[in-house]
C-alpha cells in the first residue's frame, strides 16, 4: 500500500481531481435557442482544465499545461474538420483563467483562454468547474482520513459535521461562476454553438470502490460519487439556463472506471498503468469523451 504522503502527492499532482460525475444529466441536452451543429464550423475553440487537456496522454505539447494531441477536442476536430482549431485548455485551470492568464510561480503558462474566442468562432467546448470547488484538497483530505478508517465514512463525517454539508455549499458558490463563463463565451463568440462537457466515470458506478488500490474509504465512495453527480447536475443546469448544451460523458464510460483492469480502464488510478495522470482519462477515455461530444453535435 502507498504511504499517505505518496498517495496525496499523486492525487494532487495535476490540479483537477474529480470523482465520478452526474448520471442525472442527459447527453446532448438542448437549451432554448441552441441548435446542433450540422455543418463544418469555420472555427472551433476548446476551453477547459486537465480533463480537457489530458495530461500524460501522448503526445504532449511540452508546455506546463500538459496538453495532448489525443485529447477529446482533438478527437472532435479530426472528425468535424473545422477551418481553424485552437485548443487552449490547461491543467489546473479554473473559471478565473478564462479571463486571466494562468500563472505558475508568477510566470504565465497560458494566456487567458477567452483570448482565443472571436466573432468568427462557431463551436466552443468547455470543461471546467472541478478546480473551482477545490476537489484536489477535498480528495487529499478524504484519502488521509480513509487511511485511518477504510471501512467507515470518515470523509463524509468530516464534511457534514455541524449539521450542514460543506461540499454542497461549494456547489452553490460555484454555480454563478459557471454561468458567468458561459455568458462570457456568448458575448465574445455570439454565433458559436457552446457545449459544456461533463466528466467521465471514475469510481465504479455501483459499490464501494476498490480499497486500497483506490484509497477511499468504503462509506465515502458513495458520498463522493453523489457529490460529483450533483456537480455535473449543476453544470447541466447552468448550461440549460444560458443557451448552451450539456454533454454527458458519464453514461458512455460506465464499466471503464479506475477499478477495472488495464485495457478496460479508461480513467487511470493512483498508479497509472497506461499513459495518463492519476485519476484522469487515458487515451481511451479521451476518445470516449470526444465521441460523446460528436454525438451531441450530430444527434
């Protein structure tokens, strides 16, 4: 078994750490006024965090953003063949980095992602939100507590102590940030079809995980799973209320979670066995996410 410090370092290495998203949202959900793209877009811009960038998946672009040319935007671009394609996703990005440069020790590692948008943009995919809720810190806390009580629910007990669910409160705080980002996209690219992309299955869709390979206590796996389902549901709601569409990447990846064997697993575990970052999609997972986006574009 990994010692707690090693596990926490692996879990927090890339920034965005999300555990299993929403089963409540419907793939390709249409919002009022939003219509599917049935033609070759003149310009496609991909915005997002590490689940969009695909750290560790070959071939990396060599920047601190850890962006792959086999991430889901690249899968989409290869199929729709836009006249121009710009991928500005970056590992560790939050909603703040949509309008501000992303910094590392004071050095700009990625310009403001909205800089890539223009009135010529016709398709935008957006994958964001996990870093805004601080899930890397949450995951590290849950791992540390789980090591002391692997059969219990120490993480749930910690975050619900005092009579309120602190993680649920984080979702309430994050919702207006997502709304503001979608509105900002429409302002800068008023003719674009905007798709908000969810997150794939990470933990098993049922059951209590696979401790110690995934060092989350048995009772905390359902708690964290439900929390991120609520996160994805929030993303879907914000998309629907702001003339965008939500792309469900959860259902199509059920059965390919971190507890599955290599080859069947589309999201890597704490110890990756295929190229990819811990608790992030490998190339198979990114392809599945891309196919979900394509299905939403061409229902």
